[in-house]
């Protein structure tokens, strides 16, 4: 039985970027397919490349949301802002370009 092709959601450079939840759902599907290990090499590489793009998109979305929250908290002046700390156990290096 051949694996079913994944549905690709357009990213920021395309006409309409997916929202965070759509991108995360697609990323989870790609991870699941890659974990099975039954994809041909070419298809696995394409899925991995897409996963990297989706990861960067999700990171950018989370960073934008964090910045909005910090701005809103500064305007309110009632809450103290704590800097965002990344956990050291995540792979992938640093922030998305």
C-alpha cells in the first residue's frame, strides 16, 4: 500500500498563509508520516523540507503573538512582563530568520 500524499497548505510566500492551527496540524501529519519510515527517499526529503518551512512559520506566528501580548501588557501597565525563555531541550537552534 503506497502512502497517501500530504495536503500542502500555502505558506507566507504563497497567496494566503495558513493560520497557526492549520500549519501545526499539517506539521503533525508530516511527522507522523516520516516516523513510519515507509516513504520513498525523495518523498521523505520533500516532507522534511515542508516540515522545516512549517516549523519556521509556526515559530514566527508564536513570536508575533508574544510580541502582541507584551505590547498589550505594557499599555495596561498593571502586569509585569517576564522575558520569554526557551527551554534548552528543544532542537532546532535559535529563532527563525
